[in-house]
C-alpha cells in the first residue's frame, strides 16, 4: 500500500517538475525575443544628427558675418551708451500749404471750378477775384467744412447749386488739406489774400462739427469772428561760430 502511494507521489513530482521546466523554457523564449528587438547596449555617446550639425554651422557662419559687418572695426570707442540713431537723421520735408492745396484742388475742385479758377458761367461760380474767397477766411472755411446749398451771387452772376462738404460730414479731408486748398485758392490766379493755417481750420472744424446742414449764402457772413492773426516766421541769426545769437523777424 505504501509502495503504491510512494509511486503516485513520485509521479506527481515528476509531472510538476516537467511542467515547471516547460514554463521556464517559455519564459526564456519570450526574453530572447525581447532581447532581439532591442539594441545591444554600447559604451560611449550617440552620434549627433547631421541636420543639427548643419544648423549649428549655419548659425556660426551668420554670427561671424554679423560681427564683421557691425563690429565697428572692433574699436573701443565705436559705440556709445548714449547713442541716438535718429539724432542725425534728416527731418522730413514739410510740404507748403499752397503746394498741398494745389494737389487737393486738382483732385477735388478743378472738375467744377476749372483749372484756371473761372468756373462755368451760370453753373459753377468763379474763384478768381471773388470776395467769397478772398474776404474773411471764416466765410470760405464755412463753405468747405460744411458745404453750400442754394442761390448765391458771385461777381454779378447768379448760381444755384450744391457745394459738397469737405469736413467730417462730407469728404472728411484733414484740417491740413482743407487749410491747404483754401490757401491755394486765396493766393492763386492773381488772388492775394492771406493763407489759412491748419490751426485755424481745426478751430473752425470744432466750432461747426455739430452742424449737419450746408450753409446758405445769406448766413455765411453772419456772426463772423475776428480775422486770425498770422505769426510772422522767425529765423535764428547765426554768429561766425555757427551758434544762435538772436532771433529776427524775416518780414
């Protein structure tokens, strides 16, 4: 009885050992597959990708060129912490009001009032020797800022049309452009009235900004303010050394 029990026990032990051996072989096969999929570890560093080397070389080349062109000859006194790059730059040329106005007139006015300022008889009033133009500057400024509608008598002839506004309620020209074209028509074709400055037009524009209807001829000369005084241009009198000594009036 005991011999048979021992025999069964031994058989079970052998079966367990064989099963364990098979499991070990399976695990070894899995490990072998994993090891084949991975690269063998090596000593040292991985090589740098070649495109990174090209980028680094290009940056070095650009840096060298930049230093050569902007190094100031590697002089110690080439740069100053207080350097102002715009200090010596030439100032932009300011176009005179008359010249600015001439351009505005050609683009906006000449089609009706003609290039010579004589207009078209009975249709578009003349600007030459017209008191509406050369008189109080506020009158012509009112016309350009807000426009004109209805009948008007100019140099003995009647006109009845519509003058569009050049201000914010119409073409929305700048104060400088309006001042320029008014100055132009007051001083061209033999007219000899004073110029109208940008500051004057800015003041008139603020004054009539709330007006939404064009002027009538009967209202143009009502409630006029004083004629603006023009400030005489001043120039500096230079000494022999080139330094400013006094200011003198050029008029």
